[in-house]
């Protein structure tokens, strides 16, 4: 499937798209955020909303209608509230794109344009939601209002696989053991990030750590940190700072300066030291969440090894009724 | 100042408003969220964005322009990134309303429509941002597209003061000591909420607890809870669930059912048991954050008393350079 064809089909049927809603749950919702962020920053025509699926169902935007595009992602394809959101959007006349890893699932339905993506080691960034969705945005922008960063984005997506491959080696050498040590010392800690990366700050907390490691932690936006949360900072409290490479970086830098002098438990992952400098500055913000996601995977594996807790283990999800 | 006059003036100068951006930091950002939520749900014409101020400056929406309204709130009136956001919005041609408690501050500037609000015990909900902003939304809706819940909203705002007064007595009698006990037993805990109330879930965490009590904690959306965070739940882990009274309540109820059987450390504050049932169902969602805010104030005071830690104490904010 090609993003350009998806957008062409949508515009042929819906005339114009004036708002896009990104709807999913948990890890899939996290994967949609960079594209929500990108559309908000780059579009003079189309507004963007990002909604956890059940909230989209019970507090539905009144604007949802013929000129809306809903992009729904469900990895399993069967998450009830996510599928219900796509159905609601279809009934309201919106264009609906569903992304799923599971062909034949409920998300894979003729009412929607369903994009089945592959998953696992070695699958290129371009083929998973973190690469597909920015291209959907780029094609929508190009078709409706022009997008002068189009070529840079296409090139940037292609660059990510090599950047990530090198970064995996580096993060394991430099931060894996350190992170496992810090997890042994700290029953609870904070993760900081900003911009589109904040999705991976949240994702590291709720997916990689809470879900897959049963590790208590909290996610804080680097900009918001100074408007309350920093009062908790003191020696003995561990902070993991995800430093971005885009315009939001100034918030991470401000947090870094404070953290350096106010805690003795600090770990920093700087995207500029992990290859993001190779990508065009104008599109880095939308792509570096893919780098942070990959780093989160390595770090949770390092913790899992130390604690003898495989990231595959669940005690409730998909096991109990809830 | 009257919301109707503010909107009238804005529409006279800007013709129409096609998007509203709510921009602030920390506690002020939290106070803007219910109105962002309301506009998203209730408007078929105007989109809504909610941005921490520094991020608004470094990742500015391209749509920001003549037909945008930026509502900026700064309690002190001098928070640099918030004031800079208002200036940027003005320079881009947007209408700018600034809310501040501080007449003569940088937020109080002739380039903006500045609404100076009173603060402190006994100030009615109608006169603070949690009451002013829903009325700005209501007047904008009424002027541009009609709003059939207008009377219900006006009535609801007037009802909140009595509801809150009674709720303060009740929460201190029923939950104050219990919360202080649970804080003594738990060095870290989770707060859950959903819908517009999620702003006060976040606010209780970052303002009332992290900032004012140096209490480590984390905020989780009740709907997202099942997509990762619930794997951390077990006996000995404390959860405080803020249950709303509006359509989002189904998410809180689902979390409640799970929490009841998976932890022995649970505290629930149910808005329906604290008077929200008196308010029209169609507008409750936009007003109950004012109830939760008032309850947060009481609970942090109860904790502060037990720990001999006044909520007024700061060690960094306004003291150090950062």
C-alpha cells in the first residue's frame, strides 16, 4: 500500500480533509502522536486531534464528519474501543484508515482503508506506523496545500533504519547496564522528554516499564517540569532524560542543566549523540520518536535481563477479563 | 469583564474564529483544559489546541493567524514563555485573551484583552479561569453556531460554589485522614482520572503533590490504564481514583472494578457522591474539574498537616535561577 494512493482515494471521495483524528490505545496511540504533532505544526488548512479510543467514543468531536479523516491503529486489530471508534467515524461519514498488524482482524474491514503492516526485527521504519503515518501527513499536505519538506521527510525515513541499527549497539554499550543498575537502586523514577518525543516518554513509562517490567515510574514533559514537578528533584531520585534533536530540544536542555546540579541519579539519552544529526533539521522532530522507541526496547530488555523479567510476560493483559 | 463582550469584540475585529489555542504552563495550563475539551466536543466549526507555552513557541501551529483565538493564562502574569506565546500570537494576527491574577504584570498589556481575575477563599467559580473559560467557549459557540446548553452551563457554574462548599466538608470528614495515612504508607502512588477531569488528575500529581508536597506519584488516564499501566497493580500499590460524573465515567468505572480486586490500597473520590448529580448532565463534564481542583486543595492540606509540610513551601520555584 502507498500513502499517496490512500490520500488520493480519500480526497476523491471526500473532496477535502479539514481535520484528522488520530485514535488508538496505549502503544498504538503513542505511535500516532508524532504525526498529530507534525500535522499541527505543518498544516495551514487541516487541524489535528489525538484521542484515546474510549474517550473518542464517549466525548466525540462534533466536527467529526465527511471532511474528517480518522486514522485508527490497533496492533492486534481487535481492541474493542479502537474498532468501535473506526465504526463510529465511518457512520459519521468520515474517511477511515485503519492500521493493524493482523490481517483478517476486526480492524481489517471493507468499511475502512486497512493498511496491514509487518512487525518484528528487521522491518524498515517506512513499513510500520511510525513511518507510515508521517507519510500520510506528508501526502495530505502535498495534495491540499503543498509541503516543501516532502523530499526531506522521505529521505529521513529511509535514513532511520541505519541510524537505529547503530544506535542499538551504542545504547547497549553505554546505557544498558547503567539503566539496569539505576532500576535496582530506585523502586520509582521519572522519565522526561518533550515535543513529539513526549509520546515515547509516555510510552517508555506505560508500555516498556509499567506493562512489560512492572516497574513503577512517571513521565514528565520537560517544559512542564519547571512548573511543579522539579520540586521533587533531589539526590537519590532518579531521572531519565530523553533529549531530542529538534526545536523542542531547548526544553530538554533547560531540564538537563537543572538536573545536573540537583540529583545524583541521572541518565541522559541524547538523540544528537545517537545519529539524529544526520537527518534534515526540518523533519527530525517527526522521525526521532522512532529512534527513542527503538532505544526503549533495548533498555527494557537490559532491565528485563537483570531482573530476570522477560518483557513478554503479562499477568493481566490478555489473560484476565477486564 | 463579561465573556459575551470579549467574544463580541473579538468577532468584530477578526470576523470569525476557526481555531482556539489554550496556552499556559503547569497549574494554569491545567485550568484551561476543560474548555479545550468542551470546545472539541461541542463545536462543529472551531477546532481546539492545548499547548504548554514553551512548546507553543518552538512548535507553533501553522494555522495560527487572524482567525485564531489564543487564550493564555498566567497566574503571576510574568511567566516568560506564557507571555512570549501571547506576544507571538498577537504578532501572527490572532486575537489574544490573557487571564491573570496580577494587574500590571506583563500579561496585562494593551496588545491583549486582559482579564484580571481575583483569587482566594470565597471567590466564586464564575470569576476564576475554571469558570471564565467555559463561558468564553459558550459565548463563542452561541455567536458562531448556536449552543443549546448555554443556559445549563450558566446555571451549572452558579451551582458549583455551593456544591464545592459542601464537598469540602465531606472530603475532609471522609478522605482527609485516609489520604494522609495512605501517603505515610506509600512513598509513591498512582492517580487515575479521565475526560476533562484528567487535567485535575495531572494537576493533583504535578502541582498539589510534586510541587507542594514533594510527594512522588504518577498520573494515569483511566482509559489508558488497561493498555499498559494496570500491569503494575498489586496489593501494596496505592491508587487514588477520581471518578467523574459525565460520559467519561464509564472509563473510571472500568478502572474501579479492576482496582477493587487487584490492590488493597485504594481511595476513591466519586463526583456523583460529592454533588455533581445536581448539575445538568450535558455540562457536568466541563465543570466538575472545579470540584476536583477544590478537593485536591483539601487533600494536599490534609497531607501537609500530617507531614508538617505546608503547601506554601518551595525549595526551587521562584527561589533559584533556572
